[in-house]
């Protein structure tokens, strides 16, 4: 899903239109719903991946694939509390990058 959104946003830019903004079901940055710049999110995720690959993968699984914390924990073989902590810190990192 992430790649589909990124490809679509890049196509929009190639056509010299303004950046594509989408609103996703679960707001990555908190409770307020607002348009999301997909290319900026991709850049922020790349930055997060350079810092901590597992946290970036958690964001992808939770945000783009829609997995729950428990399902994500099973994928990584860690406790759901670990996923919750990493999810929170990842959201804070991304929020800082997207502002």
C-alpha cells in the first residue's frame, strides 16, 4: 500500500500537478485528521529506517498493512508492549520530521 501511494504521488508531481494529499483511516500523528503528504511521509520513514529498521517496519505493518499491535508483535517475535512502545516513539519521530 505504501508503494502504491508513493507511486501515485510521484505521478502527480510528474504531471506538474500539486502534491497528492490523502487522508488515511488511522491518523499516524494522533487523533486529529488532516491531509497527509505521502512523499514527505516516505522520506520520514526512510529517515526512521536509517535510525532503526525494526521501528520503520512496525510503522509499515501498523499504518499501511493495518496489523494490530498483537499481530505485529507476532511477526517480530516480541511482546505487544514492545510494539506499543516502539509504535509510540516512531510516531513521535515521524511527527517531528513531518512538521
